[in-house]
């Protein structure tokens, strides 16, 4: 707006090392990406980000060279957690950058491969019976008669042939709408 303000701004850019238009354009793009990521993560986390959160975002964009879309995808990949912290997102981003992942498509393929690998490991641990075995496989002989007393063999409501017992059973069935009368 004024020449003095423009000089001060130019001096600050020069002091930060932005001496060419290309470096200044990169600085502006980075600043725009940081602001966009702050807005998106703030909405996803439903909170206002503090200084530490903003520093993390700056580190991811500047040091790890992550795009805002990749950061958002990393957040969404951690949605299985009850509480998502930015440290979880950072761990995911570090894991991806160490694997050479730079785009959302590559990250999606990587996560799908990890998911299928983990599923195979779980299936291997279960064995061929997938955790369930029959009584014969467990060594239980079901052919022997059980040793119950005659009292244990009686029905819970008495004999169904007695007329007086049938009336109480009918009352119970009426409660549940099961009477045929």
C-alpha cells in the first residue's frame, strides 16, 4: 500500500532467503498449503488448532514435503482409533515418507497391502479350522450316556399332560401371544 510497507516486506522476504520469484512463489504455495491444512484438520478434529498443532503441520509440509491431501488422508486412515491425535497422523506420514509415498493413491495402495498382509497373518494364526473345532477333534466322546438323575430329566413346568399344569403354561403363552386358542 505504501512504499515503506513494501520495502519492509521485501526486506523480510530477503532475510528469509526468498531472493527470486521462484523461491517466493514456493514460499507462497507452502503458506497457502499450511493454511488450507489447518482449516481442514480443524474441521475434522472439531477444534481450533493451537501453536503446537500448527508447528506439526508446518513440519509435515516443509520437512516431509507432504501435500494437504496426503495429510487429510493420513488423518482419515487413523479413524479406526477412538481419539485421533495429530501425533498419530504424524506417525503415519513418517511411515509413508520413509516408504517413498508422496501421493494419496500410493498411500491407499500401501494401506490396502498392509491390511491384506495383516489379514493373512491373522488367518495363519487361526489355522485351518479358523479357531473352531468339533467335539470329536477335541477328544470328547459324545456316545456315552450322561449321568443325570430322574429329577433332572423332568420338564421345568411339570408334565404337559396334567390339566392343571397346562393352564399355567397357557397363561404364559398368552403373555407372549403364543396361545392357539
